[in-house]
C-alpha cells in the first residue's frame, strides 16, 4: 500500500498508531492490549509509553494492579493531527 509507505517516511508507525489507537478507544485500554492491537511486543510498547509519558502525551491511571492508559490534552491534539495526516495521505 503506497499510502502506508509515505506515512512511514514521516512517522514511526508503531508510536503513531499507539496514539491514534488511544484516541479512538471505546473502552479502557492497557499496555498489554495496546501491544496486541498495534502488533508490537509488550516491552517495546511500555518503553514507548514511558517516553510519551515524559513528553506529556499519555497518563497511566493505576487501577489495582493494572494501569489504564489515557491521552493528555496535548496527546489528544497530537493524535488527532497524526490521524488527519494519515487520512490525507
């Protein structure tokens, strides 16, 4: 798919798709479920999420032993722009 190749030139696919997935989620999402959705290892997802957390894009909300992932306002804005660009390509 040509559009996917063009998109990957500008963005790293997995981190970008993680943000878009969090933007479009319909229920609570955890790192393990996000890893399955974006076809990535759990450890890679956690590493990326930690960097996104440092950048102020995602929050971890602890619920018992689990951490629910949510986007910050900044994260929502970035994810919307990534999704718009992806759709334009």
